[in-house]
C-alpha cells in the first residue's frame, strides 16, 4: 500500500505544501511518519515542517504526538511475535510499555492510541473483566481507541494489515 503524506503550512504568500509517498511494502513493521515532542504553536515555520522528516520514536514524551504506521504480516506461528519485534525498535521517550500477564503480545502503554485500519482485518485482543481474553475482528476503516488499556494485535488473515496509529502521550496516575 502506498500512502501519500501531504504536509501544509502557512508560507510567505500562501499555503506551502510538501507531498511524499510512503510504501508500506518497504517500511518497517512499525514506522513513525510524523510527530512532535509537544504540540507546537502556530504558525509553523516552513523550514520546520517541509524539510526532510527526521523520524522520532514511536512514543513521545508527555504532551507529545506521534503518527505511526503498523504493518502486520500474516501470522505463521514461526519467528518472534510482533511485541518481541517491537523490542528492537526506537520506542521513543514515552511509552511506559508493560507486558500483560496473558502473554501473546498483550501490552499497555502510557498513551491514548487512535488506531485506524487502512487495509486488512486485524484482530485486537483484550483481557475482559471476566478474566478471559476477548478478541474482536477489526475491518478496514474501523477505529479502535486504546485509553492506556491492555491489548494485543494479531493478523490471522493471509495478507498484510496496515494500521495508522495516532499516539497521544499521557500520564498514568494511581487509581
């Protein structure tokens, strides 16, 4: 899947734009495509946002914003799980990632995650209040909002699944 990243900002005489293409077939399993360590003041200077984008970690500091692409290959039962592969990625300065006792990629982060399925039918798992792991099949166009809750992602289909993940770093406080 090819995704156009179109960036705009106020220029000297109008709106300045930059367009580039991200090919999910050649990107990492988890790729940061946009973000800030803190939400900036407007207007943004053209040179700050239209130059070459420097990838940031997957999770930003408190108040930070990240936009990431996740490409889940079909699960084959061989090789490391998605969460094990994530351990070698630049998770950034935030996250507070905690593995779930259920295993199988279950985790939570100190963030609010807005996950939009762009292609495919991934499965999201979560531990229910009854102590059992529940699963939902998510379809193209669906939105999943994780509010710092435990969850896992799986692809049991025969083709790649692509998810856009918008991450808002949050602070976890004692309940």
